[in-house]
C-alpha cells in the first residue's frame, strides 16, 4: 500500500433514515473522517463542494432521487443589511459576545436543552446528553471557536445571563456556522438572526469573503430564514453562483 493511497480519504455512505426536513422522504449521507495533520485542509476542500463538519466527520447528503438540500453561503464582504435587520442589531446592542475556549459548561448545556425542547423536540438531537454535547463542541480536529452571547451583568460578581451560543469553524476563505442555539423564549430579540448578522461582521473583520450556513431546502419552513441574507450563493454542479434576492 502506497503512502499516497493511505493519505487519500476513504468515503462511506450511511444507511437510509427518515429525513428530518421533508415528510415521507429518506436521507442518506456520504462522509469521511477528519484526522491527522491534513484535517483542516481536507475540511476546507470538502466544505467548498458542499460538505459539512460534525465532530471529526465531514458529510454531505447522498439521497436517492432527491437533491433538495442546497449548500449556501453569504458573500459577507458584499452583504447588504435590510431595515428589519438593522432593527434587530439595534435591539441587541446590549448583548455581550465573547469568544470562548471550546470547553463546554453546564450553563450552555441547559440552554441547549431548552432550545431543543422548544424548537426541535422531535429531531435527532432532542435526546442529546451532556457527554454528547461535549463531543460536538470539544471534538474538533480543525480550527474552531465557541461564541457566547450574554445579557449585561446585573452586578460585578455575576455574569450576565447566557442567551445564545455559536460553534463556528474558522477557514481560510470564511467562517462556517457549525451549530448555534439560543433562548427560545426571548422571541423579541430574534437571536438566531442576530447571531448570523454578528458572524457576517466577524467574517468581514477578518478580511474573509464567505459565511457558510449549511443547507437550504426550498420547501422546508425550517430553512426559510437563510434566504433573507443577501447576497447568497448556492452550490450547483457548475459551482457557486448567486441566488436572486428573496421576496420575503
């Protein structure tokens, strides 16, 4: 066996499972493991052709007779904020965003639980344990940051209440939002949108072009929010190209 063969990633396909986004559909994924000194480079190369990272695995849909999942990314250095987005930014100016080490806390896990029970109770992550959460955050073979979003401190000894968390990969051409969650009861702040807007700003501050948002499915209401970020590129067989602005 040659060294070249040993270094080439091996790809696998999962067994069919129920699709979490479209009714009466089954999903399959093709995936490979990220390990060794080339993990970051492999992750970046595969991200540009539609793969997403989860722990030490990178994957993309490989469903039979279905191509509904579309990889999308915001062109951050050309981003245009709408009036409603500016209102969301102003509404959240009091939040304190802090880049933390990728080490989990009980406070984060409790917030994640509240988010999952309110927004994804029937999803595959609903029964995530503290250990599972630790694996998701701490088991990254590529450059990754954890960002906490907190309310202002009520006193000098107590940290402000945690209302949002984002797990984000840092790549040479942009940031990739691996997973984010927030206080589901604080609907006034539109925290999900705010965290994406914050990541757009972080991407441009690093002089990077792209903010990867994962997959968008046209017929899935759960994915509709991604269309409001413009300019937005989608990946097709011909490569990345701009999508028309959303009518929403």
